[in-house]
C-alpha cells in the first residue's frame, strides 16, 4: 500500500494544528488528491510524523469522521470515505441557503457572520 503523505502543519498559523490537519485532509479528499478508500496513517504514526500530540490527530480524525470524510473500520484503520463529494458549487449552495435563512430570521450580516464563526469553532 502506498504511503500517504500529509503535508507539514504551520506552527505559526493562527489556526490550531487539529484544524490545519482537518482542513488539509477534507480539501484533499474533496479534490480527489486523497482518493476514496485511501488508508490514512494511524493516529500515533501521523502524530509522530507531524510532531504533534496524538490527541491533535485523534481530534482531527474524529471531526472528519463526523463530517463524513473519513470512516474508521476498527483494526483495519481509517480510510477516506469519498472523494470529490463536495465542490465549490456545494459550498456556494450552502452559503446561499444560510444567507436566505439568516435574512428570513431578521439577522444582519454581522450577526450571521458571528454565528457562522461560532459554529465553525465547535
């Protein structure tokens, strides 16, 4: 099985390491760079490779699994569930839906943005 390369994280980034890893894997899975069925390194192996705590990788994997990007199959490992599932068109449609709903609820742009940022950090 070919070794999956995860790009180094940026220690100077304002984003925490787990979010950098989550975003990298999600975007690479969506673009097809990490194809469906690709087996990812174990939590410990990837933590060692990236020089981060195992909990950092575990959190990223957990969030990616909750988002439907990854699937964990017990001792078999963690795999990319699908590739190319999300597109910029999907993101645009979701943003349009959110904007319409926020307007319907009487929210202004600042409040809608604040709520999105708050949800993003969860």
